[in-house]
C-alpha cells in the first residue's frame, strides 16, 4: 500500500515503528536461512521458535514508537543518547517479559533502535546514508547510565579481537549500506524474487561480518565456514540460480553441524530491510 505524504511527529513515529517491527518479522520468516530460525524451524537454536520471534517483534513496537517520538527533530547530543539508551533497555525488558526470559532481539533493539531514532531526526526523511551516518554519531556518544554488562558478544570481541555490534553501529553500519543493500537491489534487478534477493543480502553480510554469535558457538572455524559458504552462494549466482541454491543448502547443513547461528547477520538483515523500506514510499 502506498503511503500518502505525511507531516507531523505522530504519523511518522507510527510509520517507523511499523516498518521496524515488520522488518523483524520478515527477517524471522525468511527461508531458508543457514542455522537461523525461519519458517522451516528453529535452526541451530534450542530455545527459539518462529512464534517466539514474532511475539518478540510485536513486543518491540512500542519501543520503536517511543524512540521515534523521543528523537523527533532533535539534534544528536548526550541527552538524546541517554534517552535512547534508556528506552532501549526498557524495550529489552518488555521483550524478555514477552518471551519468558529468552533473548530473541537484543542485538536488533540496538541496531534498529538507532536507525529508527536517526530516521526521526531533521533532514533524514528517506536518505539511507544520512540515517546511517546519524545513527553512527549517536552510537559514538557515551551512555553513562548503561549497566556494565559483559555479554557473550563482548566476550567474543575481546577474545578474538574483532569488531562487534557496537563498532558496526559506530562505523555507520557498513555491512548494511555497502554490502547488503547493494546486493538486495542488484539481485532484484537481475530477476530474483523478493525472498531470493533478501537471502542474497544476508549472504553479502555473512561474507565478511565477524558474527559474534557464530564465534561464541563455533569459534574461528565456524566463522570461516560461514564466510566462505556465503561467498560460494554469491559466486554461484545467488539464490535465483540452481548452483546458488545448492551452495546455500551446503552452508545450511554446515552451520547446523557446527551448531552455529549467524544471529548478528540476521540483525543486520533486519536493519537492511528497514532502511530499504524507509527509502521507498511503501509500507509492507
């Protein structure tokens, strides 16, 4: 359905919250995703299901709405950074309540929350690069109220000396703007259907991302398998081609055998879908 031009804070905030929620749901449903929850099943996870992922996504709609309202036409500053951090933590609590304590979207709250906030700021109506750059500025600011929690992701970044979700955001989401979005649009132009194009975008992220979820579960061997397998899919022409689908199937089996799930890549795919939709006059 095409959106009519809208003015004012409330309609834009509702739109951004809806787009963010739908991006999370569509990422979860997208199939087949190597090692990840999708419409086929739970992938490498024992504690996640598609129903749980969708319930989690819906629980975050009020958080995305509040972030957009809080950020509406405001400059990037410490006060806003602290408000965004507080709202994100409140959203995480709502997510955990909805899922019975299961961490479904902690990384996605960080990534999509920053992008929703940035999209509500002055001059960022539908400019993907401007949104990503503003999100980076926001992520670079300190949040003195943030609890000092040493998560699995942080442990992986320290152990393996790689960049994590924080650094990805502070750099302006390069895996989204330089890899996933260009691949998504290229695959569409070359005739892939929407699901195939989105899987190709996921593969583009996985070719180089130091996914801390994979590192935590399967170490450097798992990360290398993910990156090489994703490259093989794209080198074979992507998911619209039989050779690409065969390479994807091999990668899926390998990720399951390693008990590896590229959750960081999945969060960035959801961010990709969000930015793609913000840049278009559509509400899916």
